[in-house]
C-alpha cells in the first residue's frame, strides 16, 4: 500500500520511520524515482541529507504523527481503500480543528490537546 500511495503524490523525497527499513522497499521505490529516507541502524551507511534542519523537521513530523496516533490513525480498521481514506480524513480534520483552537491560545504550539480546553469553554 505504501508504494501505491507514494506513487500517487509524485514527491521525490519521503521521510520514513524505522518501520520502512527494508531494502526491498527502498529498491522498488527507487525504480519509481522516490527516495525514501529513514533512520539507520548501526551497521547501515548513512545517506547524505540534502536539506538543512533535518532533525528539527523530523522532530515536528514525529510529534504530529504521535498526535495522529493518539486520535486513532493506527487503529483504522477499514474494509476498502475508500473507507481507509475517509477515516484518515476524519482524523486529520479533527486534528486540524483542535490545533486551530489551540493556536488561539498559543500561536506557535503543535499540541492539539490545548484545543480541548478552548472548545470546552
């Protein structure tokens, strides 16, 4: 499913987590022109990262993914690709609405949970 989703977006570079360390996936994506950057193990060669502030960006991405997991993104049990897409869109909408509410209190925050306080008032 990863290959199908990534090929639809046409993004040349994708950041992945430890779950995407398999060499076969890297090879298949490379044939499609997609460069998958993942953390490396001790015995792996580090890829050169072409953009600045990589670790800072990665921290923000990991934080948002953690929040999305808390909202149920990993427990998405759907029977069709359309059902999966709908569930994911609902989770992203909930996150976006809560984050917008949170930013009314703290403009630079990524913590959606502050949005619960705003909506409760």
